């Protein structure tokens, strides 16, 4: 497949590049470049700058603040954001919930929520997984009992990324305990300031607080916050998960981290020699670069060929698996290059080298979220066996 951009795409890439160069606050770029995760305020600040330009929700219709970008332009935008590096548009709002509301929500829900999602006036998190219900999501047990014009929610979610930053959660809840497991689930929007909600931190292996447990104890939710039909929440969930595919391979992230690895090797000495002078390292960097290029071509081929997506949905599993492997390999290389200094903890606004070894540890989680590697391999095996 020819991956040279046409003149219109090249012009769009230049436009994005110069927008980012002019508008991305230097402190945010420096923090991300050093390997720190973005702070909440970084994501909010940058998303609002993007939203002014219509690029916070690049694929949404213009009436909700989107830019109606096609798949190729959307990929170019994402790659440039990774390359900068800049925070990406908040995934739960933009990639997950927004399209679900447009497809299944009421006009009132769309009018109220979509502009706020685009501008990050409301931060949503995703309340799907529960203890014992991750890969087998349809076994979830958090229940919502209808009482008049409200639902009363009881149960627990886990691994809820950024719940401690969030204003709302979109959650899958069981509304019919007697139905077949996929058929008794509903999709609810829950205000996290509602009485009866407790959020507890889970500190991960990188020493950071990204994840949470969320408990619901007789939480009252207006029935108007149901998205789609009662007991048809599984349709919303399937649609939502199929929308995650654009970013699934994380090509831009791999490339940005590899550039950082090369730069680190160019300024780090061991026994008087710059690390980059090692022929072995140069071969390793070249091999990773070639792997990223191959993944990039595969990603573009898949995303720009609608028939391939329909006829071979298992292809997405290859992108997820290979993307994760590369991401982990590059993070491992960065940790190796940094040596003991990669373990140093530094404040998030210290723009010297960030916590590269903790970041490597956390990158192990990429083979779990968004569908575990074993489950992806199952999907591939089944698609081959037929
Ligand atoms: C960093 C991180 C962030 C997350 N963020 C969120 C979030 O914001 N919101 C949310 O709802 N969830 C989130 N999750 C949860 C995530 O979706 C689940 O962890 C994931 O679906 C796996 O489920 P589980 O943890 O219950 O493990 P399990 O499904 O119990 O899996 C345990 C092991 O068994 C294997 N296994 C399971 N089923 C099969 C099978 N059929 N065939 C072969 N092997 C199998 C798995 O691969 C795994 O190795 C996050 C997870 C992580 C690690």
C-alpha cells in the first residue's frame, strides 16, 4: 500500500503541525516528553485549545463541535499529537461515550452532554469491569432496580481509570437478573457526586494513582440518564468497544517513545562512550523502527479499507497484540538505557528525565486493558479455524 500522502493530506499534516507548535503549552510538552503522565489540568487545558479549533472531537458532526474529519485525517491528527507529544483528546468522552450518545441517546442527552464532553466541562470515566467480570464482562453483577422515575444502583466497579478526576461515570448495570446475561444489562450515566458513591484509589506498580474501585450503595439515578433501551445496554457496549479501533495499534505512541530512546542514547555515556555508538543498539533501534513502520502500514490498510473491517474483524486483534508488544519492547529499552536513573522518582513538574522504569512496569498493563492478549489470541485462533 502506498503510504505517501496526497497534497490535501500533506497540507492537513502541515496545518496540524503548525497548530501544535504554536498552541501546545511548552510545560505540557516538556513533561510528556520526559515520560511523565499528563496531569488532569494538562488534559483539560489542551483539550479546550483543540476544541476551539474543532479538533477535540475530530470525527464528530460539526453541530456538536466536531470537525467531521475522515479516517485518514483523524489518524494524521492522532499521530501528530503523539509526535509532539501532546495529550490526546480524553478517550472516555470522545472515542467512547460521544458516539454512543449520538447513536443511542435521546436528543436531550445529546444536546446536554456532547458539547460538555468535547470541551471537557464534564469528565467521564468508564464503569464496566467488576471483580470477576472483565474478559467475561456480561457476567457483571452491579444492579439497578427501577423505582418510579429513578434507578437505585448497588454494586462495585474496579480498575476505573481516572474515576478520582471524573465528574460522571458511564456504567453497565444489571436491570433484569432473570434474563440471559447479555440481555439484562443497561447503560446508565451516573453523576459521581450522587450520595452513596465511594471511590477508593488503587496505586499501580508505577507508584501512581490512575485506577480506582467505585462502590455504589443505594445510589439514586434519574431514569432520564438511561442511554438506549432498558436491558439493551449490551448493544451500546458492543458499539462502544468497536469504536476503540482507531487508536488500537498506538503507532504514534511507539514512534514518539522510540525517538525519545534514540535521543537518550545520544546523550548518555557508559564507560566514556555514548550509548548510541554501540552497533548492537543501532541494530536494535533500526529493527524497532522497521517494526513500527510495518505496524503503521497494517494499521492504515485496516482502517482505510471498510470491507476488510467488515469481513475480517479479527484483524483488529493483530493490531492490538502487535501494538502492545512493540509498546512494551520500547518501554523496556528506555528503562534499560536510563539505567538506575530511570528508577528515580521526580515531581511531575520536573521536566528532566521522567520515571522511565515505572513507566515500563505500567506498560505491562497494556496487555490487559482493552481486551487481554490471551483473548485476542483466542479471537485470532477462532477466525483461522473458522
Ligand atoms: C491499567 C488498566 C486500566 C483499566 N481501565 C479500565 C476502565 O477504565 N474501566 C473499566 O471498566 N475497566 C478497566 N480495566 C479493566 C480491564 O478491562 C480488565 O482488567 C480486563 O478486561 C481483564 O479482565 P480481568 O481483570 O477481570 O481479568 P480476567 O478476565 O479474569 O483474566 C484473567 C486472566 O485470564 C485470561 N483469560 C480470561 N478469559 C480468557 C479466555 N476466554 N481465554 C483465554 N484466557 C482468558 C486473561 O487473559 C488473563 O490473563 C482496566 C484494566 C487495567 C489493567
